[in-house]
């Protein structure tokens, strides 16, 4: 049985995960003002999954709830040692209640986090949605969310997000307890999938009880028609670039064939 993350690590990781759950805003914004990550997701050696190549997800326009269930990743698409376990993979709502008490600097980055996290409102609810989460060794996790939206929703949300992203290459969050988490946002290079693809790396550091915590979250956002896919991967260490790329390829191939 996998060891559960330490409470402090889990709390910080949950905050990180919340910034990437928004499949409803996954058309790729212009990110020229964000620096590239030092470790990019480039083609490389086999990471244990086998290369699957780019998908034909651009042909996808919509998915039903039943099709999303078929399209979601399973353990067979991940390497040995990864298990489907939502609790170990920091589900997207793990820190939802606590985020309301966070203070952001710069303040406008709260809108970025809310946009990436897909905070649901009465005006913006997906037509169909599904999530699959997996835990690996240590604190590693992968999570996939697939959503179908009303036409135009992704683009409208992305316009707002694009306007705020350049000001949030680095931001801090202060919890009600006084704990401060600083997050740095950089871009990742990944192959294009669907109509538009955006990949970001969020590197967070936080001090609690005299212990410094460092967490990395890679976010791959793909929009194909009215279907949006969000892939989250990370933990105390980033996933190998080849593994991140292969998981993305596998995920989008399943979306294309659903």
C-alpha cells in the first residue's frame, strides 16, 4: 500500500493542483512573456510506455459522457508502479475550501488560478466531464480531466486567462494561517495536439514549521473542438520529460479514438 503524503506536503500540493484543473479554458494563450522551463518536455528515450506518436485529436469536436469514460487513461496506459488511486493523486477539489482564504500577490493572479482551476459557476458548467487520477512512487501523481463545453466557452475563458498570465510569471499565496507559498510559472515545449496546446510548469516553494517544501506541477492543456483535456503531473520532483510527453500522446490518442 502506498504511503500517504505528509499533511504539509499534501496541503501545498493541493493548492498547486487547483491551478490546473480548468479544462474549460484550454485554448493556448500567447505565452511569449513567460520564460521557458529549464527542463523541457522534449522527444527522448523510451520511458517505459513506448512511443505512440501525435494523435488525430484535432478531428474531435465533442464527446458524450459515455465517450469520455472510454477516453480516460487507465493503469494500462501508464508504466509499472502507477496505480489508479484518486486519494493519492490529489483530486482537484482537495483544497477547494481553503483557497477562499488565500491572499494573492499580485492580486490579479487569483483570477489566473481560478481560471486554470476551473472554478465552477452557474454560468460555466461542462456538459460532460470525467477524471482519472494515478499515484506513483513517492509523492508523484498524474491526473487527467476531460470535459465537453458549450461552443465558444473555452475561447472566452482563455481570453481572460491570456490577459492575466504575463503578470503572473511569479506569484505568492498567503493562507489564513500565514503560510506563504511562492509559485513560478514557466512554459514547456510539448508536441501540438488537438486545435491548440498549452503546457506550463508551476514550481512552488513553501515554508512550514521550519521545513521548506518544494513541489513541481506540469500542466498540459489541450482543446479540440468543444472538448478540453487537462493533464497534471508532478510531485516533489517533476516527471521525466519523456514520460510526460508519452502520457500526453497516449491520452490524446484515446480522445481521438473515443
